[in-house]
């Protein structure tokens, strides 16, 4: 569900005969009636377009693409490490006790 102030970037795979060929379509979606000022809504849309523009920009600028790939890999590593820490509190036989008290609780 798109909330009034949300702006979504939607990646859709380009499929041929049910197989992904590696290309994708990027769509920007929004509700169209934000509960914020016009200036704030424009800032949100600008941020979405800036994120969307980074993909074709990286294709034309391999040095930027490589730096962004390194940064993205670091973020993913940190995220995976965060999920590993504290999720499993205890294991006893076939019983696993999990900890769902994470910083994103209630925000995910």
C-alpha cells in the first residue's frame, strides 16, 4: 500500500519467455496527493529521480559504478552481520529461541 507521502522505486525484471535476461524496468510510483508541502513533495520526488538516475549514470561511468558496488557490498555485509547477531539466543535440541528485539522493531 502506498501511503500519501510515500514515493516508491519499483524494479521489474525484463522477462523473455519467462526467463530474466538481466535488464530491468525502473518505475517511480507515488500516491499523487501528499500530506506535505509542495516543496517537501518535490524534494521527495527529486530524491527518487536521483536514485533512479544512478543506474544509467553508473553504466556510463564505470569508476562510479565500481565505487558504488563496493559501498553496496559493505552495506549488505553490515546488514547480514546485524541479522546474524542476537537473532538466535539459545538452541536446545530442536528448540531455537529467537530475539526479535531489533532496532527496526515496529518500523519494518
